C-alpha cells in the first residue's frame, strides 16, 4: 500500500494526512512508523482517546474489513495487530490517566488444554481499541481460573477461546459452573475459535459466538448497550 | 484398487486430491495427506476391493471446506458402492464431519487429527501434550507449503513467536523410516525454534480401521 514509504516524513504531514498515512502503515504492519505517528499526534495535543479511535481503530477497521472480505490474510492481520500493539503500548497508560470513556470490562482467556492464543490476542486488542478494559488470563485456563478472575475483576463480559475440537467442550464446563453457582446471568459470555459455530455457541449456553475479532467487538458493544438499557429501565 | 500412477506428487495430493476407482465394493473418502499411507496398507494387505478418493490435502488449512466436500463426494458415490468409509479425523471441523457421517449413515475413522490416530488415539490422548506441534511424513515433506508460506513466515519471520511462542516441541510422527525425512523434520524444528522429538508410529489406528473394513 505504501511503496513510497521511505520518501514520507511523518512529521511533515498535517493531521489529516498523518492519520491517512497511519491507516496505510497499519495496513502494512509498520510498527515503528505507528509508534512515531502516535507520538506525533500526542505532541500536537491530540487526546489519547482521539488518537486511539480516529487513527488506530480507524486503521484496524479497514484491516478487519479486508480480512473478512478475503483481501487480507492472517499474516497481514497479525502484522497490523503488532503495529497497533506498538501504538497501544504508548496510549494505554495515558488513556487510564486521562479517564478516557470505558465501554465495559472483559475477562478473556483460552480454555483448559488450549495454548492457541492468536485469536484471543486479536480480540483482546480490538476490544481495548473499542474502549473496553481487558483482563487477559492467557492460555490454558481452568474453571477455577475463570471464576477467580470473575470474582476478582467483576467484568461485564467473559470471553473464552479455543482452537481445538477437543478443548472447545470445556467452555460448557465453565458455563455450567456459572449456572450452578447462580452467577450465569451476571455476565455476558462470548465464545470464539476456528472450530466453533453459532450452533455450538447456543448449545453450550453462551450468549453469542463471535467468528472474528471485529464481530466480537460489535457483539460486546451490543450486549453492553442492552445492559445499560435494562439498568436504565430498572432505575 | 488400481495402482497409483508413479507420477502422483505431493503437490497434486495437496491441491487436487486423487481418484483411484476400479469397481471396488468399498470406497475410502480420504484426505490427500493420507493417500500414500492408505495405498501402502491396501497394497501390503491385498485389499483390492477398496477404491480410494482423496480430497485436496490443503483442506488441512481450511477445515471449513472438509465437511461440504465429503458430503458432495458421498452423494456422488453412494449408489456405486456397498460401503463408504471416511478417512478423515475431526480435523478441526468441530464435530461437523462426525454429524454429517452419522446423518448419512457412513462410518469414519475416530480421532481429533491424523497425528492422533497415527499414534493411536488412546495413547495420544494419554500423553496430554499441550505444547507439542506434530508433523507426519506428509506434513514434513510439505512443511513449507502447508505451514511456512501460508503463515507468511517466509516473508515475515518476526511472526514466528506469535504463532509458535506457546509451543515447546516439534514431534515428528514417522509412518515410515526415512533418514532424509528425519533430517528435514529436525530442520523444521530448528527453524521454528522448538526442541525436536522423533516418534515412529507406523500407521497406528489407520491400519486398525482399514483392517476392520477388510473383514
């Protein structure tokens, strides 16, 4: 997308062109350029939340759409994610310090027996980009690991991920335990992973199956909106 | 079963599959990655009543294509055969392939993946190896075509840790003893930054399953 990368001096671009260039650089997975551009925008008194939403999330939305449409593939998405991670590392502490709006809180991890975390990491990053606070439990999580995190963090959403057909049934073990403990209705449960589908999500009692990170973000926002509406109605 | 053309290549098995039909009574609908192993077993045991239809092995990387392709092949072939047997494990279909076979009254080999049934499903499960990456003979030969290039590692080696950072060991499950393949598998482990383990499995539960069709 940006063959003339070497000729472009980011600091010489105006804000609009710089953001457009960041979209290109995210698309091309250029981490160093993204880090430089984020710092430039912050230096021009952009609020961290504005850098996040207008530049990084805007760029990743294009990446996500092209992945969904079969134009980009996993390696390119991972490179873009890696570049965004570079920008997020700068913005995250600033977002907290400036009290940026928080959409909700999510605890997420891969289930017991599963070490495949690419999808989970992408979802976590996109959720952060969408304004969610994300508590990443990492890989190979037991029921106790999820429950401890839920009690400790008080999230709105529990996210579970699995790549293996042999590990995905464990999601039902976690959900059944939440039901047994009378906690199921307190949380939105989202599940994802390559071998899953909507039918499986319904069968195990999840609130929704999310086929990719972009869908996870939209679904999470939808459930948060419903929650707020319920709370408003009950107020 | 008619004998395979000596010209059949792994590239053909990957992209196109293989059709070896000779008016047998049993049709094996299989992954192209298993073609050589199935042919070795049918030849060694004289199972001339088994025909073989392999689907493209590259479906390994796109498991959502497996179930519809198997379904189409069963529908196309069931009138011609007394029995159809599906030589795919679950292979990342999330149980959909098993449900299809159940619905269509067709049997399939048990197991989550070929590297489970090659070792023997019970033994494989008992090991509980979370952090192992498995290669079979076919996957060693096709390592670059199935993993390295599709994952973009030829172009972006920095992605290696994102893909394999949680793995510790590459296990080469050998179906035949071949020093050249062993050397290549060890080289694959080195490229991935994993420790290497060699495990000779021969054909494991694949042999058991096909033998049951011969009775």
